[in-house]
C-alpha cells in the first residue's frame, strides 16, 4: 500500500470530501437531510453542553423548523462539500463553511433523532484538518486525526474489557444477535439469514467467541499508538469490523470509515520546509582545534 497510494494534501482533501459526498447521497436516499426531517418538534439536549448551546441560540428555529431555512442549510452543506472536492479544499473560507455545516448537521441529526449517532462523528471532525495553512501544520493535524481514529476503537475495547466488563459475560454474543435480529427472524422464518442467525443462537460458545473476536479487533487498533508500520493492516480492521457488525447486528457505521483515510501512507513535507531550532543551526566545533 505504501507504494500504491501515498497521500498528499490534495489527495487527502479529494478523498475526504468525496467520501462526504457519498454520505450526502446516502442521507438523501434515506430521507435524513435537514429539509427531509419535516420540521421535527421533539428533540433532546442531554448529550452535552454543545446541544444546550445549539438550542439556546435558536438555530433550529431558522434552519430546521423553517422550510426555506432547511433548504438553505442543505444547499450550503452540499455546495461547500462539492466545492471543496473540486478544488481540493484550497479555499480556507469554504473549508470553514463546509466544516461548520457538517458539525451543525451532525448536531441537528443527533438532536432530533434523540440518539447520539457515533457514525457521523468522523465527517464532523475531519474537514477542520484542511484549515491548516502550512504543510507542516497540516501534517501535524492530520496525524492528530489519525490518533482520533485509533482512539475510537481503542476506547470501545477498553470500555468492554475494563469499564463495562461485558467482555466477560458469556451470553453476550447470543443476546446481541437475538436483540437486533429478532424482528427480522420473526418476519422471515425461512430466510437463509434466519438460519445463519439460528445457528449461532443455538451455539452460545461460538457466538461468544465471535463477540470476543470483535472486541479484540477493536483492541488491536491500540498498536497504532506505538508504530505506523502496521497501518497497512490496521486500515482494514475497521472495515472488517463494521461489515461483520452490520451482518449480525444490523447496525451500519460505514460513515465512520472516513477516518480510515488517516491510516493511509502520507507524504510528509520535506525537511527543508521545517525550520530547525537556532541551537541546532550553530556551527559544529572543529575537532582538529580540540
């Protein structure tokens, strides 16, 4: 992978906003853009102070519950995303507009579906990386986004293994399948998927082993905190994790995979662009004189 796809800032921008455009297309097809929410009334503010402030400044009254305001907001979101895709995010003002639009969309969506959807977190964060002006600053912030990607999975592993300790609950594998697939199995008793789910439900040991394997996949992302040598393999772990998760749990987190871009090999700025510290620029002493 290092030889096939080394990223630079331009490629990273096009991939990021290209991915964002795919998210927009999916959101439009599932009727979850702001203008498609049909002026929602019920909302929740219990996630954190951000949601309190969001509703306190009455943003929803203008851009969510107002028909023309919602169309205007979605237009800004779509146009800024396409503009940044075509220009490789070279206009920092448009980048800022797009980044704020994605952040506000994420807050809006989570607030009105009354559930914190983690899958939108990646695209809410990553556009801000392209606000960096200098190449060395961009490289540093892009690296920070990489650690955020690693943290998401490592944190999930630590919660299951240490805090929640549900990693050690033997029926967990069966309970996850039953809870999320019961309705599908009831409505489709002769389906091939129903037979597969029944196979694992009637074999709790195998289901638990699968659950442990999924948790260990998340935990393997901790490796990225200590070395980049394994990034070529770590890149595929979230993809595999979300595919298996979608198959057995019927939960799609594919939008979070935008952060996987930070695991691709990146071309760092040349050393000549990085100023050395004045102490490092002092002439070396002549050994012959010593």
